[in-house]
């Protein structure tokens, strides 16, 4: 029973560590004023190594080794951080943030905000919403520009 608990804990720990590492990469790229084109990056990843996602998923299932693999990737990222932005740029996966996106990122400079901006969770459109309350009165509101 203890082995099963340890196995589950290592899977959860390695997933959390991997997500934290990815958020760190998005934040580092956003700090330079760029956003990652996730569609382009996904296409390139599947073309270059079609089994990459399967391999990563299988790596999460091996106890203890999964944590060591994530730590190894984190160390590789630390050692080559300056080159990753250049490589993403050469591959056509980076675009410059516009002024509005940069302003939103500067309000909350973290990995989640960088991911939202990169993943087009950032809406620049302002919309008018009209609703009728229980008394039959029509009310219109103008939605604020926000990153959701």
C-alpha cells in the first residue's frame, strides 16, 4: 500500500514541477516582450518528434525517475535559457506582444498571465451585453477589456 501511495505522490509531484517549469518559460519569454505561438509550437513538436508527448507521459509513470527527469529538464533549461528564446524565434514560434498585451502582462507579470496572452485567452474586444432583469428593465453594460 505504501508503494502505491509513493507512486501516486511522485506522479503528482512531477506533474506540478513540470507545470511550474513551463510557466517559468512562458514568464521568461514574456519578460522579454514576446509571446509564444502555441499552435506553431505544437505543429513543430509533432513534426519533429511525433512520439514526444507519449514519451513524456510514460516518463511520468515511473516512480522516482519521473521527478529526476523533470529536475534534469529544469537544469537543462537553466543552463540554456538564453538560447531557448533564440531557438523559438528561429522556428517562428515567437511574436512580439503589442502594447495592450504588454500592459496587461505588466499588471501581473507571472507565468499564468504570459500563458493566457500566448494562448489567445486575451480578448481585446469590448462587447456590449444587454440583459433583462426580473422587473423587465433592460440593462446594457460594456465589458471591460480583460485577459479572459
